[in-house]
């Protein structure tokens, strides 16, 4: 009986909807195809970034699941290590504020359990983040504090690799800040510690960079060239490309521009091919633009600027802590003219496509009218048959409803405890948290979880999550008066909302005030 009901339900849907399907699908395909021709390079880059984000978000779910389990078991050792992993995740995503926050949590936990290794590893994570935030002095201070511990335990393999990494970072950071004596000091230690090891070439690379800043260009070139060969053999493409840029810059500083441009062009091609994003590599893109402005043809000029803009769209848009450079200086009269011509061609193509779409819609409307008449008789016949079974269908639904309500009662106590644990852990502050994530967290069926929230909380999942977030920030307002100084955008980010508007609407719904009104009425 159930199978027959399901069959007739599908049939009812097909009667009312299926005649639209083929026609709508064709129109949607044509419209999407027309629209894609108008997409810009930035739109395509955003699409690729989103695909990559979907993959890396899975990592975050795994880490958060580990943290939740560790909290249940009160295992602070696992928690401190998991928060380091989460900090590294946010560091890779260039979400530096959250990276520092998670490294700091790990540091606090490792202090409580007196785990020195994890404590200093957390400091190294914070130092890396500070370096990316261009807080170089603070970064160097943290690296030097950590160095003492890892030097003392360098006989242990895992500590030795971190020890070498810190030496390299200090050598590199001091060279960038023109403290060449300090840089040379750490580099000599690094060279002596890595003789006859695979890490020696990385120490040698740092020596070449120091020589570059000392303007000893011949020594720098030869040293970097030697280290670069090893990077290629070891398939370390990132440092191969960075070395390539330094080699090009050495030639550029020696006024050997034609030789230098070959290295810069290699950097551009390698960074595109292997999707290497590093702030320093932007110099090569700028050098290629400058060279083509002087010596290149129109095509080369346009291509080099487009490469620079693509790099910025992938790197600087994601990295909100670094101001996007003003690329207007690269847009000379020729480039602006070329862009206007391209925009005009694009608009003409859209107008033509729109007219074609109108013609197709008119033709499709006629075809649809004919098909509608043809199916009308069949619809009436099938509708009569469906009416005959409507009473039986109602009986089955009532029985199913009674059965489902009994199942819900069985699961009430377990789900209530699980939801309370979820609320205590504040996983709802993750802006990416979805119903699927809650289903995984509760190890349950999606329909059961959704129905239980609707029944027990008298609201759907999104309303439930938003209420938790708003109650969380309202409680923080009581405990943390300094939150009044935060901007609305900052409060939205703290609360797990993706946008200022969504946060403001949810705040109004649950508190009766807009955030700005509420903050103005807060007592000093």
C-alpha cells in the first residue's frame, strides 16, 4: 500500500510540474551559458577559492570533532595538541586573529599540564602568525624565547627540526629588518648544525639572502644558485621559486634587466602553475609589468597586468590583514582603452544573447501551450484516480505520525543531553556550522535531529542556532563591558555570523533591538 501511495504521489507531482521540467532546464542552461561569458577573471578565481575552501573545511571539522571528544574526556594533553593543529589551520587560511587565539589556548592548556614541548610549540605558532602580520619585533622575541628550549632539547629529533626552523626564521627576519650581524650570527649556527645533512642547503639559502642584503651580489648569486639545484631535486618548488626571484633581483640590482626578466617571468609562470601564494613573490609580477611598460608590446603589457591582478585576487583579497596595493599606477591609457573595448564587446554580446533568449522564450511558450492542452485530458483522468485513494492515504499518514511520535519520545532524554553538551561547547560559534555538522556531532539521523529541534525548541535549526549565538553575546555583554567598543562587524564575527546584516536581523528578532541601539542603551 505504501508503495502505491508513493507511486501516486510522484505521479501527482509529475502532472503539475514535470511538463515544466524539460523546458525550464533548457532555458536555465541557456541563461547560465550566456551569463558565464560575462564572468570576470576574479569571478573565476573566487569559484576556485570556494572549491578549495570546501576541501580544507573538512580538516576543520575533524579537528573540532577531536576537540569536542577531548573536552568530554577532559584530556588536556590532546586538547593542547588539537588547538595547535587548529591554529595551524587558521594560519594556512591567513585567518591570523583566530590562529593567535587557538595557539594561545594551547599555550594556556600546556601550562596547566606542565607540557613544556607543547607550550613552546605554541609560542612558535604565535611567532609565525606575528611574522605574517608584519609584527616583526614581537615575532623575533617569541622565536628567541622558544629557541632556548629547543636548543636545550635538540638531541631529540622532533625538537631538532623545530630548532633548525627557528634558526632559519631568525636569520631571515633579521636580514629583512637590516640587522645583518644578528642574521649572520644565527645563520652561522644554522650552517654548523646542518653540515652533511639535507637541511644544509636551506641554511646555505639563508646565507645567500644575507649576502644579497649586504649587496655582495656575486656571492649571493652563486650561493643561491647552488641551493636552488637541491630544492629542485627535492621537489621543494616553493623555495625554488623564491630563490629564482632573489636571483632575478640580484641581476636587476646589477642593471642586467634583460637577464633578470627571464627569472621574474619564471617566477610568474611557476607560481601560476603550482598555485604558490607568497607575499614576496608579488615583486616578480611588478618587475614584469615594469619591464613590459618600457619594452613590451600591447599584448605583453595587458597580460602582465592581468597576471598581477589575478595574483592580488587570490592573495590579497583572502589576506585581509595586508592592504591591497593600489594597482591604478599600472593602468596607463592603453590598458584603460583596451579594458573599455572589452567591456563594450561584452555588453554587445549580452544584448544579442538577451534578444535570442527572448525569441526562445516566445517559441517555448507556444510549445508549452500545445503540450499543456495535450496533457489536460490525461491530467483529469489521473486526478480522478488520485482522489479515489486520498482517504486511504490519510489513514496511512495518521498511523505513521503516531509511530514517529513514539520514536521521538524514546529519544527525548538522549537528545536533550547531547544538545546541552553541544551548547556548552559553543560549537555554534563556528560560522560554517550546519545541520549536517550537528547530525555528525550527535551521531543521529538528520530528519530525527531536525524534528526534535522543531518540537523541543519550537523553532527550526537556523532559528535555534541564531538564538544560541545572540544569547551568547548578550551574556558576554554582561561579563565583558569592553565589548561595547567593538564594531558591529567585529561583534558579528565574534558571534559566528557571516555578515553584519544577518547578525543585526537575528539580534533584533531575539532581543527586540538592533545591536547599535542595544549598545547605546548599555550602562557605562
